[in-house]
């Protein structure tokens, strides 16, 4: 019995992702870079908010120590997460570079 591979391949669903978007740009790259940029902006905003609340507490402009501590912990946790993600990305890059072609 002879099996024709071309007919088998034509029945498979097309699961390939198109690399080029409607404007010829890499849409997947744009989505990733947009998400990455938003995450960094959010991290930066958390750090700024913590610094502002700390400064306001020192200047006596606010009395709620718990709000300042929550903002500081939120900023610290966000930064720790960013550092861990950075470490994992570097590890993944190094692993890819060690792969043999």
C-alpha cells in the first residue's frame, strides 16, 4: 500500500503563526515589546509612588504609616519579581546559546 505524504500534509490544520502583520511589521514582536514596556512602566510607577509616600511621611504631610509601608512593600515585591524574571531570561538565553545546531 502506497501512502502519499503530500495528501497527508494538506489535511493537517494550518497552525503556523504569521510573522508579518498587516503593515509588514512583526506583530508578535510588537505585542511582546508592548507588554514588556507596560510592565516596566508599572514597575517604575510603583517605585515612584513608594518614594513619594515616603517623602510625604517624612515631611509630615500624611499620617498613615500603614499606607506608606504597604506602598514600600509593594515596590519591594515588584522589584524582586523583576529581578527574578531578569535572572530567568538570562538563564534561558544562556541555555539557548549552549545549544548545538
